[in-house]
């Protein structure tokens, strides 16, 4: 299955290294609200490095003396990075003591409690608003003027909002297994296992990326067509684009509004306009078996922005005459978006963490 998606601004010739050190990739979760300081849930803001999110959730449950299912989090954070994220513990009137938690981890793993506060509502998956990234790329080689131009293009025009390669598993294993699983269709009404859900999600994401890649080639990814569903970049509000006026076109050019692509499910055609529907059907013409299989799982209707425009993007180029150049770049992305979708349009990077560990997650 194809995993070579088209570039909006051409494939970069500039090269560089990503995640040479854990500290080179910093992510901070932004809730979008302040915990209210009361209630039966304990919110813990944790800084971690070298630690899997799910593993840390289980360790927090152990320390607090509660079942693992009583600990939730909003998003999975990269193991091979320095990250800050919120965990929620349903502890009722108990006040967990995490003072010795840091001692349970040894280099290269580290965990530090940044904040602990009460809240009246449970933290659910996808609750947070955005993630702030601070990334250092090293050993940069190539035309620095070209890199500067690309940075400005990305800041103003955005990038295709692809699902990152992490979604498809190590060496594309989720796609390989997912294709076989989905082509059989749903065999029973039992609840899917976690692994089966990963496979299903990978195939659905692949269909999205295939469709988006073709629309990058014809320019539809960054413009509205009559009848499209459009969405604001910084909030979930959507609307049907009919009789598109100049102000809407201007908002699209400014990166404030973008079209969405429906995720494959029964009746997905209602989630877009006629031109985009025809384009998606043409892309997936040879994948009819996959679509039929996906529809058998009764997936809920959903959609995803075709274009990703980073928020509050800034950068600094460090060009020491004795060493190769470095780039420090900062931006925020709304939940569910991949930092690699930004970086791939910027630099042809080598993920040093993937070389060392053969795994990496940056979907936040």
C-alpha cells in the first residue's frame, strides 16, 4: 500500500537530523481550560522523557492505589521526547502522594510532577485544545535561503494535514495487518481488541491520506468548492459552503478556514460536496474492497481538516561557522495533528530516535 504522500511545496532538498537528543523535541499539552480546584478527580501535570504514556498512567494508578482504568489522559505523547501532559485520577476524597514517583525511574527515563490540582470533571481522550512544540533540528545541510522561504510558506499557507507514519505502525505493520483484517469484513458483534482498533484506524487514515495526496496534486486541498464542508482552523465549528462569498475566500487564503475530508464510513458522501466526493471516489476506485469492509464495522461519521496551519509559529536559524546549521522552530497544533506533517515540508529529516528505537509517536 502506498505511503508516499505528495508535498504541497515540493519535496525539500535540505536535510537535517531530528531527535538527536530527547530534549530536541519538546511538547506541552494545552488543555484550553483551567482545572477548577475542586471535585473528585485529581489532575496531574507530568513532565516525562523516555516513558510511554500508557505505562506512566499505570504507574500513577499504582502509586495512588486505584485500578488502572481509573486513570485517564487526553492524548498519547511521544516516548522519545521531552513532553508535558495531563493525567486524571478518579480518587474521590483521597489525595495521592507522588513525592517519591521520580525515584522509580532511572536514566534515560525521567518523570517529574509539575502540578497537581483538583477538577470536577473527568479528563477524556481528545479533551485538550492544542499542543505546543519546541523542536531543534541539527546537522542542517542545503540552501538556507530555500529553508527560510519554506518556513514562511508553511506559516502562511499551511501543509496537508496527513496522518503521520506513526499511525501506520513500525514498517507499516498496522497497514499490512489492517488490510487483511478489514477485507474480511466484520465477523461478529464482539468488541474489537485494542490491536484490531489500531488496524481499523490505520486503514481509515490511509484512505484519508490517499485522497488528500491526490487533492494536493490538483490544488483542491487548500481551496473551497461549492457544497464542501468547511471548518475553522482554531475551533471545531463546521459549515456547508454554499454560494461562497469573497469574505469566505479571503478567510481561506488567510488560513483561517479550510475544507474537510470525510473519513470513510457508511454514508460518507454526505460529509462533503459533489466535486470533492467525485475526487475521493476516483482516488479510491481500486480500493472498493477496503471501503466495503470498513462500512461493515458501522463506523461513526467523522471528518478531518485537509489543511493544517500552525499557530504562533516562530523560528531561529543558528549558523555557527565551525559547525553545521541548526534550526529551532516553535508552533502549536490543534489536537490530533502530527508535527511530522509540518516538518516533512520543511526539511528532509532523519529521525535519530527511530534509528535507535525503531519506534516513534508524535500524534498528540
